């Protein structure tokens, strides 16, 4: 079974990225042939500084390795190091109906959030289809917000196969229903674009200050605290045991403690949870050649598959 997933290096990665995409992907490296790429072509739709893009991409690679990705079990590579992605994207584009792209909600959602409108942003789903189809992926883990893009990839593959013969394998989705939306410091979904994240690379003082500044209601110390939609409880449940979560929920209902106490507990729990990650990250930052080698070897191995798929598509189309 071949597993494919990617993440945009459009900013520093936060704990929402970790719990939503990175940890599940790292767990899957034990269950199949895993291909994980840093989608820096996609990041170009929002990152317009060459230095920032290079820095974010490298930091994402370090974060993945520090979080437990094993290069002997999974390929990690930069999307731009496999140029076959963009050539296949063009081949797919000529069979992609405009109406299919116009129905994609992500373009409108991103523009509504303030991202500048561009043809690249609109065309995003076709490049994503290329990312998926070029590796003949069997399984593509995606969050609910990316489900439509996977459906588009399948639709494009079906259309291509109907016109030019069986060329692409249809990928199966793995919808991460069990991954709850990780709330940010302001209660909205944690997002780089909202500037409400707890970043994996935050220093201790910054991390603590952010948690102590999480928005809460004005319940007095002695009063019970609402548990429903509580940002503190949702974040705490990511790293605490079920018993610890149940105890905090009970304490919320009983009252007698202020939010400051719960925030201190949340900080200690999250900070300790990521201690092994920080130790490994420090090691990796001192060995830049190791990170370079992992990315280069990953791209070399990925290109073998990508070139074979692209060659098949080109021949099918008469190129």
C-alpha cells in the first residue's frame, strides 16, 4: 500500500499541524510505503519571499524528522525537487473541466480570508491532483477540509483514463474523522493565517505567555466553568490522558479555581509532551547536512516513480 501526504511550508508549523497531519502521518509510516512531501509549489500562492519560503521549507523538514519521521520507512522530499509534478499538472489541466474547479470551495474560502486571488490559487486542485496521481497512491489521508480536493483528483483521473486509456490508479481517501479541529489562542481554528498558533519552535517563555493569554470567559474563581467549547480543555485533551482530562472537566464543573491555574497546567502538559521533539530538533539543527541528505535521497527515490508515471501519461497522450 502506497500512502501519500503533503504539507504546505507557508509558515512555521504549529501544534495544530502536528496533531492534525504530522502525528497521523508518522504513525502510517509503519503501515505501508509512505511518501511525504513539503508542498512548496503550493506555498507560492501565499509566500512571496524567497528567503521565507526556503526557511519555512527547511524548518518543516526539521520538524517532521524531530517529530519521529523515519527516513528508512518513509520518503520526505521537497515538491519542487520533483519537477514532474508540474508537467503532469499541465497534462491533467487540459482534461479538467472549468466547472469542476469553479465548484471547489477552497478558492473562495481562501480569498475570503484575505489571500490574494491568483490563477495559481484557483488552479490549486489540479496541482494537488498531480501530486496524488503521479505516485499511483493507494491511500491519501486528508482532513475534512481537503476531502473535496481528493474527489477532484479522482474525477480528473477518471476523465483522463476514459480519454486516453487506463493510466492512473484511483486513490482511496482516508478521512481523518477522529482528528478534532485544534483551536487557536482565540478559539478559532489554529491557523498560520490567523496568527493564533502555538508553534512547535516557540521558546519556552513565548509558549508560556501565549497559553496564559488564551481567551476565556469572565467566570469568577469560585464559579463553575463551562466545559463545552472550552479552548483550554480542547488543547489539554491533545496531550493529557483521558483520566487527566476527566479530572479537569470535573474541576471545571465544581468551581473554586481560576483559569490561571488551568492555564499553568495546560502549559506544563503541552511543554512536557513536546520535550522529546525539542531535544531531537536541537540535534538536527546542529546537523544541517543530515537534513539535506534526507531530502535529496527522498526526492531521488520519489522521482523514479514520478518519471515512470509521467512517461506513461505522455505516451498515452501522444507526446
